C-alpha cells in the first residue's frame, strides 16, 4: 500500500521546536507567556495593519468578533451559505439568527448582488435590518471586501471577515482579514499554517482588540482578587501553541507559493479535460489556494456521480479528498434558517471535490493523484 496522501496536514518549518524549547527552559508552560505577545506582534507585521489577539480557535475569534460587533439576542446576521459551520455557529452562540446567502459561481464566495437585492427589499419592506455580515473567504478565495463594505455601510451592517481559510491571500494587493473592522483566522491542524489548534482575532481599532483580550481572559477586572463585572470566556491561546505559531509564521509565504504551485500542477495535468473545471480565481485577488477544488461533470446529477466515483477511487488508493462544504441551508441544524438565492451552491456541493493540497506533496504524488482521477473517470464512461 502506498503512503497516504493527505488533504492538508501539518507541515512544520523547523524552528517551532526552538521556540517550544525556550518556553520549556523558562518554565512558561502556562496559559500566558512571552510567546503570545511576540506571536501577535509578528502576525500584525505580516498583515501590515490591525491589532491581533491570539485565541484558542478560529471559532473563538469569530465569536469575539460578533460580540464586539454588538450582535445579541434577537438580531439577524447575514452569513455566507457555502462554508464550514464555524462561520455560522457563533451567530447562534450570541442568541442571534443566521440568514444565509447563496454563493456566486464565478468566485464561490457570497453573491454580493443577491445580498444587495435582499437588503434593499428588506429596507423597502420597512422591517428591522440584519445587524452584521459574516463574509467568508472560501478556500482562500479573497472576497471583494471593498464592495461588501460599501453594501454594509449603505444598509448599516457591521462587517466581519471570516479569513480562517485565507491567511496569505490578497485582495487588491492587501491581506484578507485587514479590510473589515473585525476579522478572524484559524490555525486548526488542516490550515495553511497551524498551531495544532488556535486562532487570531484581528481588530482595526486597538480599543476593540483590548476588549477582545479582556473578554478572552474571563473578563477579569483589574483587581488583586478575582472580580468580574461582565461575563467573558476562556479563549486565550496558550504560550506553547503561540511558540508553534511563531515558527509557522516564518514559513507562511513559502506555504502560499507551495499551495499555488500544487494548484498549477493539477491544472497543468488535468485542465484540458472536459470533465473537470477548477475553482476560478477572483479577478482582483491572489488566492492562497489553501485547498485545490474542482467541479466534476456537467450538471448536478452527473457531476455528483462522477465526483463520488473519483472520491471513492482516491480513497481506495489511500488518497484523501473531500466534497466541497455542504451549504448551511442544507444542514439539518439550520433547517429553519432563511436562505437567499436560487441555490447555485447546491450544484457546487454536488459536483465539487477538494483535492489533496498537502504542501509536502511531490511531483510524483501529484502524478499519482491525477492518474487515479483519470482512471476513475475512465471507469465511468
Ligand atoms: C471558514 C471557516 N471558519 C471558521 C473556522 C473555524 O476555525 P477553528 O477550527 O480554528 O475553530 C474554520 C476552520 O476550521 C473555517 O474553515
């Protein structure tokens, strides 16, 4: 049996152990320690703007962002429909309700025309407006954040960027996660860089970053004893994980190039085939290509059959792949949530597959994956 080829597994750069060694030498095996502010400052330098707070997960960062955006019980939050559930679950943690908006097949990101039409109809109807927009940069594809921000300004919504998958992606030459007042990144084990688990909260306003840091450390008042005037969370990143993050940040630029090279390698090998269509790149963006995604077949029905045949054949050859995210409006847990759009993302889900995008893959691994895909497709014709 061949070695397993993974979708996206941790890829250490080498200096992570040195940073961890320092933490051990100084006995900073504690939740707080010097690697945390160092990681935050280095991350700020990478982004070029904003104030960072290292937290336990991307989900925690999104939860803090919604709380700071003033989202509370009874509010509505408009959210990308084609995404991982963690974009939407913090909406519910805040007692608010998600309203899901379809994806634009040209980018796979939230359809801004559908959003604008929905908000304009809501305003004409005279009812209460949603409080915020949760905008996801899907699979590293940068959204047109400028256009989204203009819509949010017009209709009075707070904008939150879910940049969990897009670290290192650029929109109009600028890092995603730096456009909205509030944003979140993830360092989950499958992300472009990882701490094993963790996230980064980003605010453009320092006072909001300070507030997030306070809330993430149980909202402890400045007093010698433990005193709390409001409720917070245990959301801070640990010193040991920040040590890993510092080492990973040193290789981030290299990982982006490796991910993009993998995408180019797939397109070179398979791009001319009529049965496959790769996820496009947004015109004003440079995606990190966290995962190489492709659609199979011509329509939802035949594409689903082909995509499943390919997925199962890859698994048979010890190669990991995964269907594109199942849209939120199709999730049983959100069966009652409103959905805006014709359901273009249902076809992306039916036909879409995330291909192995592990930065440790070699040219021979790419050949192996593409050979298996070809055989699977041939077996179906
Ligand atoms: C789009 C998106 N949002 C949020 C998250 C949540 O991040 P975490 O797993 O670090 O909580 C993830 C990834 O896991 C994600 O892919």
